[in-house]
C-alpha cells in the first residue's frame, strides 16, 4: 500500500466533508426545482437537460413493531439473522 493509514483517513474525511457540502447544494437546487413545479402547478418538467418530477407516491408498509407487540411468537418464528460489514470513518 503506497499511502499510510493516517493519510487515507485524512483523505476520506476530506471527501466526506465535500460530500456533505455537495449534498447541501443539491438539496437547495431540488428545493428550487420543487418551487418551480409548484408555482407552475405541474408535477413534471422535461427539457433538453433532463426531466424533473415531484409527485405523491403511495406505498404500503408492514408495521413490524406493532405486529411484534401483538404476535411476538409469530414474529420471532419468522425473524432471521443476517450479517454484514459496516465501515465508518469519523
């Protein structure tokens, strides 16, 4: 490995800060786009640069917390353990 771990961590943190700044800028632009759609009473706009949409999406969610409270034995019978690796840099 060409870089020592200290410089790798420092670089990760620099990129994480850039990511945070970019996300903030993107969120601001999204808000402006949503405002444009609202002002024009439309939920979609298409142009040469791309397409934006802002519309309600309905979905169904399973209330697992409430189900677990009412039917704990049944919930436990269908729960499976999973494993994954998580990386953090703070």
